[in-house]
């Protein structure tokens, strides 16, 4: 039986990715929710996670930290987490690694905040560059590999889990998207596991002041 240590559902974008894989694929797991501060690695988190961050998956008493490592660990044990076709699988891994390593401007300007729906504002150039790259990645995957379904590679895969928090960010900060990207976001927001995550986020009381302070900068609620 797996145990997933994960952060607050409203804020913890990395936790969402690992949680979504387990929840969407119906893999049994116990969830241990811990509070994140928004300030990164902490000694408190090291009590249950080797890198002092969440998510951390425990398989018995063995720990797997780092979201991509969790995805790979699960993929070795449960079918369907990466696309079956080798080229699609390679591309899914490329764009997942790109997500894991990049998009700092977008992440910094638009932290995940599931509860909020803000009016939005024009993105700074470096943020717009990240948004444009996400749109290009999604559009190319949908057009080249997505014919069999509504996800990036047709069926749901780890690549979709990697991009799921970006969907919340676009929804929260009212980012205007081309039709192909908006359709992908709409599908993601309807995914039953995403709805479950959202319900959990809406029920949470914890606040990270720095994240909630962005409300005014983005023109308040819409
Ligand atoms: N590279 C890590 C990033 C994990 C990460 O940054 N997690 C954040 C939460 S989203 C965290 O644990 N922050 C600790 C804190 O803010 O208390 C991964 O892929 O899992």
C-alpha cells in the first residue's frame, strides 16, 4: 500500500501531479496531508521526505521523492501511465521534463491557487513567453499524438498530470488561450480526479499570505 505525503490542495502544485496519477488511475493509496509554507525545503518535511519537499511517495517504508521519479516508479508498476507508442512516450517524457525543469516566470507570477478566479492582467513578457511555450507544447501534442482522445497523447498520461497545475493557473489568472488550448483546459477541469482535488482545496482553511496577496494585482475576483 502506498502512502502519499502531499501539501495543501489549494497551493501545492507538485503534490497535485503525483496525487492525480494515483487518483486518476485508481491506484490505492493513503493520503497524508501536510502544510506547505511556500518557502521551499524544510527540516519538518525531511521527517517524511528525503529532499525536504512534497510530494513524497512511500511504498512501505521506502521513499520516492521528486515528482518525475514518482511518475516513473508508478509507471513501472501500473500500466498506462506513459503512452504505449515509443515516439509518443518519448515526447511525453520530453515535455514532462521540460515542465519539471522550467517555466519559472509563469510559476512565480501565477502560483497555483485553486480557490481563486481573478480578473487577470496582461502578462509580463517573460511570463507570456512561458504561456506561449505551454500553448505550443499542448497544440503540437494534441495535433500530432492526440487523435485517440482529449488528452495530450489521446489517453490520459503522466504528461497530462505534469501540466494539470498549469490548467488551474490559467483558470485562476484568467489567461486567454487559443481554442485548442482552452478545450484541453476545459477537459482537464472536468476530469473527476481534478474535481475531487478542487473539492478538497475549497474545504481548506490554510492561507499562504504571499499567494493570496496577488488578488489585488490581478484585479480582484471576476
Ligand atoms: N522538484 C520537486 C518540487 C517539489 C516542491 O517544490 N514542493 C513544494 C510544494 S508544491 C514544497 O514541498 N514546498 C515546501 C513548503 O513550501 O513548505 C518535485 O518535483 O517534487
